[in-house]
C-alpha cells in the first residue's frame, strides 16, 4: 500500500467508490482525499484500481502527477458506465427486487451510472427505490405495495450489517434522475 502509484497510463483503472458520510475525508497521514458529496448519507470517493485492491486518490497523488481533479472525476464516471452489469431478480409479495452483485468492489458505484438507471426506470411499474447497503451490492426495487417497503428495509439492514464495507441502511427514492433518502419504518413498529 505504501509503494508509489501513478495515474498516468492508468486512466482505465480510475473508478468512483461510494462510502458513507462518516468515512474519513483524509488519509491517516492527514492528506485530504478527493471526494464529492452525493446524498445526505453518501459521498463519492475516487480510487485507483490495483487489481486485488485499490488506493483512494488523495490530494498528494493528484499534485505529484499534476492532474486536474475534474479530469479524475470525469474519467471515473466514464469508467463506471463501462462496467458490466449483471442483474439478479427476486419477487416478494408482488414487489420485484433486482440485485447487482458482481463482487468487483464497484457494485454500489453503479448507482452513478445514470444511463443504466434511466433505462431501468422505464420498466418500473411502481416506485423505484435504490439501496447501497455495502460496497458489493446495488439493490433496485420496484415497490408496488407497503409490504415491499418492509421487505426492502429488512434486506437492506441485513446487507448493511453483513457487508465488508457498509455504506448505509437507508434507501433512496429515484425520481427524475434524483436520489432522495427515505427512512422506512417497519410495519410492526408503526403503532403508537
């Protein structure tokens, strides 16, 4: 991890990674990481893929390479759109749940693939809700009834608790290209 890395010639290996807002914004050495605010629950960091691991891109690496931060972000967003997307489907109580889980470290990052989400949204019959409970899954739900929200809340919490790199147990409504965090209260807890 402490060996020198370079961005030049590695453009195809630069990707965005989604992390929670509680994730550090600087390295353990105090060097600021390159990131963008995403939602109230998530941030976008940028990583150089090294094969079996990756290195988050920090200000020092950008400066020593004399790169423009905007260029890194553009390259990363382009690269995430080029990743394969395999979707598994499951239906529970009239609601359809789709799972993107390739275990390449960038499954949650696919939430940034706007053309994919837009295309997907055209086939949603109910309400489109997304979840990124940990880095190795993107959940897309076609919610058609109240039970769907309860199922989504349970599976998102389960994934969040079991993920290697947890992100958020909250889900996001997806409307007109915008993500809005929603808190789903389980049916059995709604009574007061």
